[in-house]
C-alpha cells in the first residue's frame, strides 16, 4: 500500500510541476529545461526525505513549503513575472483535482477501494497532462500578458480553492467531518464566480457595443470625407478644363464685341465667372487631402460670416494616412464651425484659427475657435449629453490613440483650443 501511495504521490508531484511550467509564460530553452528538470528531482527528493525520516502527515503539511514555494521561485527566475508564477502553481494544483475526481468516479461505478483509486489516478495522469498542456496551457499563457487586475481575476478561484483545501482537508478535518460551512463553501464560491462572470461579461458586451457604434460612425465619416475629396478633385479637374477652354471663351467674347453685343458678352462673362468660382479650391498647403478639407470648411465658414485663418505647411506625403487625416481635420473643423455658429447667432465674434505643420516626422495641428459656453470635461476630454453629439471628439481621440499621439482639449479666455500631435 505504501508503494502505491508513494508512486501516486510522485505522479501527482510530476503532474503539478510540469503543468505549472506549461501554464507559466516562459521562453523555454534547453538550458532552462535542464535546470527545471533538476529542480523537479530535488523537490521530489526533498519530499521523500521528509516522508521517510519524519512522517507522512508532516510531509503533507509541509508540502506548500517543500514544493509549491520553491516551484514559484524557480518559475519566477525563468519568467520574471512573480504574480503569474504564483497563479500558475495554484492553477496547476486546482487541475490536480480532475485526476482525483475521475478516480473517485471510477471507484463509485465499479465499487473499488483506496488502492484502486490511487492506481486509477496514476493511469489518467499522463493522458490528462498531455491534454491540458496541448489545449489549456496556450490559453493560460496568453492571460499572463493581460493587466494585473485581469490576472487576479483568473487567479482568484485557484488561490481560494488552494486555501480551502489545505484548511479543511490537510490542517483540519472540517470537510471529512461534514461541517456544513465547509461542505457548502465551494458551491457558494461557484455561485459567486458565476455572478461575477455574468456581470463582467455584460460590462464587456456593453463596451464592445459602444466600440462597434463608434467604429460605424467613424466608417461613415471616412466615407463622407472620401466623397468630399472626390468631389473636390472633380472641381479641380473642371478648373483645368476651364483653363483649357479659355481660348474658346475669348474667341466668343471677341465675336460679341465685334458685333456690338456688349450685353451678351457681359452675361457670358458672369456665367463663366460663376462656374469658375464654384470650382475654386484655395491652395493652403502641398498636401492634397488637407488642402481640399481646408478649402471646403473655409468656404462654408466664410459663407456663414465666420472668419477663418489657416496657416498650413504640410508636405505632399506624410506618415498619417489620407483617410485618417481627412477624418481628423473634418471632425475638428466641424466642431469648431458649430461652436462659431452659436457665437455668431448670439452676436459674438466668430473666428477659427488653424495651424498645421510638420516637424521631426510628426504632424502637429492646432485649432482655436470662439466658444460661447462652458464645456464639460471628463478626464480632459470634452463631453456632451446631447443625442448624436460627441462622436467627433471620440473619432479624434481614436485616431490619436492609433498613432500613439497626444491630444489636448482646453478652454482659455473664451476660446476652445485643440492641439494634436501624431
């Protein structure tokens, strides 16, 4: 019986240590594997010394000190992640209960004894270990790259079970004696864990839904910006055609003058001027996309009596993609235009000042516009409770985050200031 007990004890020790190493996020090399294998042998020898020269009961009580703590230290030495090293060991300990439960199920069905239970545990050890290393370990290792709070959420149940098992089965007999608090504790933990999972999953689903909505709005804005660019490009093409047809216009006007049809000539001139003015694109900088967006909003602002000052030095090719640049400028100028419209309606000055330039391979944008009211800020970001508003600011923040840039929103002396660095 002692031989079977020792063999099963050795099997479960190897199972737990190998699984702990598989769960831990370690870049395994041949040298690390050899060191870990040597550490496993030493830990098994230490357990055997305590068992043979002291007592089996003390070996069980000292198991956390003789095995689990040294194993955590070894894994930390390899991974440099103390928290996940601890969680890996506790999770592997929790998984040891799978082999035990399978054995208990077998003896419950076939009416076996303790010896049969231990033999069954040894038989299922290797297949179960291979299964967990192949299918569970990769997912476990990926959690090591999550934030500390998320790692703690994953490690909560294994740590809690570890403490419960040793407190009720090793250091006391509360579980074997059928103490109701001990018996009902793990079902209680399962219930709490399930409720926490529901709450967490619900919050994650709401966040995902909000991100999808923001992405949909951003896609619409990109599509709109692309359409505006195409329209302006057509306008530029029309302007080129007007220049190409200039000789024909002059010939027609010359014929009208020679025939004394001055009124007809003036009418024709006005028509041509109107067409050219409608297709006019002011040149603010070399970058075509930025120039077209500036031209659109400058024309819209001026038509509404809003003064626009644009100082842009942006080269033809920059690191920011054309679509992102269009969304950034369109949202920023749209917000500035709306704020100035409210100022104009109240008889206040309405001015938009734009500075855009490049320096050290970075794109810088500053927009200062008149502001008529206090703006609410949350974590430095302007917010609003008006339906359908606020998406522009979110789009700007999303683009800034995508390029690991910096953005600031502030109000100074009745002016709203946006600064962006990408």
